[in-house]
C-alpha cells in the first residue's frame, strides 16, 4: 500500500551523481535552492529546467519511478498553479468565463512559482535518491564541523538525523503491515465517508507509536551495549574524499549561475 | 467456503526499481473443511500467498477464487468486507495490531467493524478469551500491560471473535514457549474440528504439519515445490531434505533405523504410536538379516 513512496529512499546505481562526495552534493543543493530565486523570465526558468533534467539523466534514476513517486506532490504543485491563476488580478485580462477571470500576470506567476516549487522538489529528490542516509549525515557533520567551536552539538544532530532517515523505510513497512492487519479486521482505509476514514487512523497510529517507542528504547540499549559514548574521539569508518568530479559539478553550477545573472531581467 | 488460487503471480512494487517477483504460478485448492499447512524457508513467499486468501493483495497474474468471488488483476474490487469477515487472518506477531484501551474493546473491534452489535460483540469477546486460555478478568486490562504470550493470545482472540469460516495463521506460535505453542495449536485444531472451519497454517514445525494437516504445500523460491498429504510428503522426504527442510522427528528416527539396521518398514509412520506398532510387528516377524 505504501509501495510508491520515494522520500528518503535510496536507489542504488552506478552514476556520477551517486559517486559524488556527499558534501559537494549538499553544497550543490543548497546553492541551487538559492539560485532558483534568480530566475525571473522564460529563458532563465528554461535554463534551470534543463539543468535539473540534465542532473536527473546523470543520476540514472528511472524517470518513471520519480514520476510515480512524485504524483502526490504534483497535486500540490498544480494547486499552487491554480491558486495564482485565480487570485492574481494584475496585468492584462486574458480570458473570462463566468465568474472566473484570468489575468496575464496570474498565468505568469502561476507557471513560474509552481515550476520553481517543482524544480526544488526534483533536485532534493535527486539528493535523497542517490545518497544513502549515512552519507548525507556524514557530509552534514563534516560541513557543520566549524560549529563545534561555538559548542553546537553537531555530532548529536547528525546522529539524530541519520537515525530518523534510517527508520523511514522501517516505519513505512510497519505502517503497511499494520494497515493490512487492521484491514483484515474490517477497517476500510481507502474508501468510505471521510469521518470513518479519519477514525480508521487510530488503530493505525497507536500500534505505530507503541512500536516506535519500543524500537527507540531497544536501539538505545543496543548502542550503549556496544560502547557508544557520543562523538568525542570517535573515528570514522567511511572517509569522505573530494574529487575532481565534485569540483567540476560545482563549477558547472557556477556557470549556470553566471548565465542566470546575465539572462535575468 | 472454498478458496482456490489459480496460477497466481504476485510482484511487489511494480514499476519501481524495487520491483520484486514474490510468487509465481502458484495453484492451491483449499476446499471447505481442509486443514492446509504451508511450509518453506523464510522468503519463499508463504506470507504473500496468505494475503491473497482474503484479497489483501490482488494477484498480478492469475485468479483467486474465494467462495463465489473471483479476484483478478484487472477488476477493481468493491465490497471486500464480506470476504474479510469470512476469512480471518492471524498475522505473524499479531500482538503488534493491538491498540484499544482494554482487551475487551480490542477483541470487539473486529466484530463491530463487521456490523455486530456491541452487546453481541462483548459476548463473543468473553467466549474468545476463554478459547485462547485466558481468564475473563483480563478483559478489563490494558493490552499493553500483558506479557508477550498473553498479548499474542488476545490478538488471536480478536480474530476468532470475527467468527470466520476460514482461519489463516501465519506462524502463530513463533517465539512462544513450547507449552504455549502446543496449547495454541491444540486450540486451533479443536476449533477446526468442532466448527468445521478451513484452516491454513504457515509453520516451520514439521511436527505440527504432520500432526494437524490434511494437505501440505511446500514453497520454494516463490513456487509450489511439492504438494500432497503428510503421508505422501514425508514418505519420500528426499525433496524436503534437498531443500534443507526438516522431516518430523518420528520420520527421522524411522529413516535412521531403516538405514542402520538395513530394513524397510511397510509404511511411513507419522506418530510415535504408529512407529512403535510397526517396530513391534517387525520384531515379531523377526528382523531379516
Ligand atoms: N512489502 C514488500 N515489498 C517488497 N518485497 C517484499 C515485500 N514483502 C515481501 N517481499 C519479498 O517477497 C518475497 C516473499 O516474501 P514472503 O511472502 O514474506 O515470504 P515468507 O513469508 O515465506 O518468509 C521475499 O523475497 C520478500 O523479500
Ligand atoms: Mg512470512
């Protein structure tokens, strides 16, 4: 029932993007999030779209998989589009039908903002689809290392993140299992009146909470039993290494940024 | 209620990079009143087969016939509630499905979803709690205050209270102590006998399979590897042994004895009593040299 979820899932493959240093990927995404806001016309948005799809192609993650996984989010994107379409009342009137009037500015804003939203989601999906949670947290921990100087608990933050990411798939499986067990006891999660369906959440959520707490406790005990004492003096099994491809990828993004600045109006 | 799987194939997560063929070309008939045991290694597809029996999963190929309903990959199914009520599944580690404040409410949850009144459901809860061998006082406790074994029994009671015609059990005794195991299996068997239920049992215990089942299906790598009566399956155990599966202790003993004494008994014995009779008879005849 939860088969199509793609958030927090890693798709193993042999690609440049998979082999990149997680630090460079994180920096890249961060910069991308910033430069998306530079785009303000057809050309610049076009460039960003091309860039995003180029990255998807490089990552070798099947487009069809991304598409089915993002379908629910696509609804949100379309909702954004319509919101702008109907609520912006600037520019020339394009079209009138009954009580609906669509203005030029509304169409423009709607398309641009939902496209921006969509590109951001795509890029962050590429990050999580091509990077294992462990890599992401290792990268983050290494990038945030300077913050240790001001006593910010970087290691703890990274650990919390890696544990939560690690347990997303487990939680999904658990959800699927309990949904099936309750369906077998006559609960209907997928049809029926809204009121009934909201009530159906309780037999799902309570077992999930119970097992999550139990699992958290077991994990804590297991970690302590293996001598975990926090980040101090702890060595790393995986060493991060920044390579030529990482520099090249960032250089490419720099080039895109430059062109964006030149083309924007 | 008759259930029949016809050339069923199931793939998990179709159209994703994680697509996985779990079972293929599985055909199993479960006429009303049968006690069927399914055995096989972990990952051989047993649980996947079970979830087809009450239409939790829709086959990606082939048909599942449940009573007068036909479940195929194409049709969108409506009104599956009746099937769900008539085919009760006790999942692996069913204690994870408990959620109500009291044991009684949790047991009543299933029946009330199927439209049984609160009054009648409570009556069923009292009957079911007795069946699984727990005292009635437990009904007013929170399920989360019970021991693991008691929680398991409460969860089983929750399925029994639905009064299904077919009971499907996915390793119902995994992780229980030997006595609890025997009590629960005996309880399911007597229910099977007295109520004329169909029972489908997934188990790793060859003893349970040989003692209770009329029919045994052996799964291997998502396919039906062998099927037959316990006698048929265990009297030519080569296939089982090749898969690294066990045979019942009695059969193992008989095979060893035949080998070391270089004799053949007239038949394969599934119970200790049978075997002792055979041995006594052989001794009377005088063992051939
Ligand atoms: N939700 C799922 N998603 C993907 N694959 C699954 C899922 N459930 C089971 N499988 C796969 O299907 C196969 C059969 O699993 P299962 O029916 O649970 O076997 P068994 O009950 O005999 O141990 C296994 O290879 C398992 O990895
Ligand atoms: Mg199983």
